[in-house]
């Protein structure tokens, strides 16, 4: 369903469109009310699978930079999000 939706959005004719696939989102420092499972499991996932996790701040920066600077891919995985977040 996700791929189908992304393909349909790509056909709408926008000059640029990006599909973000952030993987496992790490709670940000100071974030209010992270779920108990997030506080326990996400740090473990971050250590075991660092290529599958990103922070909310990285996601936001990647979204901003995708519009300001463009990017070669339409579907952005965690690796691409981290690259775009660095600017």
C-alpha cells in the first residue's frame, strides 16, 4: 500500500515530491511522553541496527533540505535522510 501511494503521488505532476521512510524514530531529548517501549527498545535498536533509526530532528532537517537543495532520489530511506539532514 505504501509503494502504491508513493507511485500515485509521483504521478500528480508536482515539480518535486519526496517520500520519506524514516524507519524507527528515536525519541528526541526533552520529548514529552515517549512511550515506555520507546525508552527501552529504541536505544537497543539504535545500537544493533543504526542504519534503521533516525531522530526527529534529522527527519525535519532532511525535509527542509530536500526542498531547498533537492535530492536525486524520490524515495528517501534512513541513509538518505541522514545525508540530507547534514545539509
